[in-house]
């Protein structure tokens, strides 16, 4: 199964509580922090919701 590497690129200051919870749910919290997750619909949906705050790349 492939994986997704997610990196936080922008601050959570001024963001809605919902967006902050999604970023925390991805295991992030500081700019530059990176986490690896399994590639599934749940993680993709979370990334899509906060795509303006994070960057991601697919890993084989």
C-alpha cells in the first residue's frame, strides 16, 4: 500500500477550530513538521480540507 507524506507549511493562527482539529488529527502542529500516513480516503479527505495549510506527496 502506498503512503502519503504530509508537511505543515502554514501557521494555524487565525484558522477556524475545525481546521486546527484536522491538522492536529494529521499529527501536525508546527510549521515544517512531517508525518507519514497510509494512503486512504480518510486521510485524503483531511488533506483536502486543509490543503492551503499543508503540502503532501505520494510515496510508493
